[in-house]
């Protein structure tokens, strides 16, 4: 048993306590200067800072973002989604290595699902992308999704800014692929790539209106071994489905291609589509317009998140909430009346 006077975080996990104190001692200006020169350690420290839920760290994180913002917005932001098992990690590793061979710097922000039971995450993307993680021109940052919508890490948007400031010209965001995160990812990327499988009953799933409307291209992965014919059939089915939808605001016509991330075939074709899209939308002005709309969306999301944090961190709410939750559970008060009461408590 630890001494009662010993801080609980220090006694339970000394390493975490030491790390927390180190975050408190960070000089934001120096960290920003190191990050802007491309220092990977500084970039990792910066992302850790913005992911922290400690109030003092959040203040420093906002200062860091403001210092990095003038050096950001110079990348292509690519969102990649698909059901678990579609080969997202293998595809991203193959694409990342291809891009670094072309002289690009690639940052991968991979979001791992958080268990609703244990609240833990495996964070195994560096293991799944071992070769890319060893690449000096690549940076992989797995993050726990927490309670964010669809498994998209709440601080991913800020992490994008830091990666861009550190000189990464291609930002890849990998989603959990649980079916809810697509809208949130779409709001923070320039190009949205949907990975699909052939021969797994996945063709009909691809006809869902929402995901097709958001996709800028569809890539049928695992077109290797004895699966080439099934992949070609799937490509034809998805291509026909695309004709059922109205033109996209970007006036870009999404295409369907096949690839094998394992055999590195079709990877260059995938990137050619991304490049063609960027050239097309930059020439029309849609690229800049979409970025501006995304900034507005980020503002509204930040307001919602800040209000939520302010509410739950209110000391009166903290002391009252457990009792009210018990009353709601026992049916003594309705959830709606309880919510109004708690909001009034926070406002008082």
C-alpha cells in the first residue's frame, strides 16, 4: 500500500508521473522551433502535448498550434478508409514507401479503436507497417480514438497542422473502418479513398449512398493470387454504381481501380488519381474552397468539444453528477429534466 500523502498518479505509475512533469516543463517556443526544422522527436512531443487532457497542457498545445500554423497547409491530405481486414495498413505502407521513393515526406496518422470496456488501445500500426516505420522520410503516429465519433481521434486535426509544419507534404489519415468515421475523416482531408474487397459480399455494401458520394476513388484491394477475376468483376460493379449518383461539387468523376498492396501493383495508379484530382480541383478553385469550408467545420467542432469539456470539468457538475445519475437510473427523475438541472448548475 502506498502512503496516503503520496499523489495517486505518482504511486500507481511513476513513469507516467515523470512524463507528465516533463510536459509541464516544455518551452513551447523552443519546441515549435525544433518542430519546424523537421525534428521528429519534437513532432512526437508536440502531438503528445495536444493529445493530453490536462488543462495546462491544452493551453500550451494551443500556443504550439498557433506558432506552427503559418508553416502548415502545404500538404496533400489523404483519407483512407475501409472495413477491417481490407488491407488498409498494407496499402498505406506500400503507398508510403512508393511516395518516399518519389522524394516525398509522408506522415501517417493512424487511429486505433479504443475498447469501450477496458478503454485501452493496441496502437499496433508501427508493427503492421514495420518497413515504413523504419523509413527516414516517413512518420507514423498511432492514436487511440477515445470516445470520438467513429473512432477518429479528437486531436487528429491539430496533429495534421504539426505534421505539415514539420515538413511532411503528404498526410495520410487511416480510419478505424467501423462504418461511422467516414464523415469526420472527409471533413479533414482533400482526397477520400475507399478500399474495398472482392468476393467477400462487399460489393452490395459499396452501393450505400453516403460512402459512395464521399469517395473520390474506389480501390479494389487484394487483386492477387486467384482473386484477380473477382476483383475485375467488383470493379465493374462499383463503376456501374457510381453512374447512379449526381456529379460531385468538385466536378471530379470518381474512378474504380484494382490493386494488390501485397504485390505493390496498382499503387502508382492510385497515387496518379490523387495527383490528377489535386491538379483538377486546384485549377478550378475547388481545392481552396473545400479547405476553407473545412476550417469552418473545425471551428464549430472545436466549440462543441470545448463546451463539453467545460461542462464536465465544472466542479459543481462533478460533485452533482453521480447523485443525479443514480436518480435517473432509479427512474426518480427524467433524463431531460436531469440534463436541464445539470446545465443550470454549470451556468450558475
